[in-house]
C-alpha cells in the first residue's frame, strides 16, 4: 500500500549501506588490511565520513516520515468524500493543538489548514508539510509517533528495539549540530566507531519498517482517521 514510502526507505537504506561499506574500506586501508585500498584515505577523512553517515541516517528518518504521509495523502485523495472527511478531521485536530498551545506557529498551521480544506489537487508536499511543519530538522522519536498517531495510527506498540527512540534522537541531535556549524565533521563523532554508528542505523531502519507496517495495517483495517 505504501509503495513510495517503502521504495524510499530501501533507497535511503542502500545509500547508508554503500557509505558504510566505503567507510570500512577506508578504515581497513589505514590499518593495512584492505583488500582494495582506497587512495588518499586519512584518519580525518574517516571521521568526516562518520559524520556523513549520521546525516544519511537522519535523511532516512525524516524522508521516510514524509513519504509515508505523502502515500496516505495519495490514498485518501483518490476519493473526494474520503478526502473531505480526512481534511476536516485533520484540520480539527490541528486547531485543537493550537488552542491547547501545542503549536508554536498558529499562523503557519492555519495557512496549511486552508490548503487541506481546498482543492485536493494541491501538491501533496504541502499536505505533508502541514504535519511535519514543526519537525523540520528536529524529528525526534516522540514527534515521529505524534505525526503518525495524528492520522489514527497507534505507534505506542512500536517494539523494533528498546532503544529505538534513543538512537533516533541520537541522529537528530548530531544532524542539528553538524548542520548549524556547532561542531566540525572531522572531530564530532571520533568517540564512536563506524560499526557502532551502523548498528544505530540498523535500529532506526527496523523502527521505520515497523511504522510502515502499522500504517499499512491501519489502511487495510480501515482505521485511519478517514475511516
């Protein structure tokens, strides 16, 4: 059902695996144990590549969350009545958040609500932005579950790993510090090995797989917010 989201997850996961493989080859080159030594490999380049791996992990997290909501918008908008019902309920939920003070930018949310209530042929990215508006670059585990639960999917049962939230938060924090220049790529993650970082990536990937399964089950059981 979530064809685009699953394809997106696998593509981004492949990028992570490819980068990790190259990173291991650089480490092996420095240790003199590489079967295919990489010219120009340096300790500094290895550290920069570890920081890049963290960015790839966060890219997967927020990208897949966006793709999930995109697929849902496409599914719901295929039926005019479903779309109006979905739009109204989602708009009401966002209004409730504004009244409860959970939204920090009510004008932005109100503008997006107008898009939801308007022509269903509007670009799907705008509808996705509505839900992720306050999570750009800061998509924590709690916000991910909040985004998905907003459309009627119970994410409290996520059990891919006990520390899935911790690992997702790990990459969110690293992404922000790297993106905003608080740290340098060459020394920020030197206390973590490449294999440690990759294990965290695996945990996050398993969590996203589980979220996809929950959303697909909600669609199949007709328990989305539009049901």
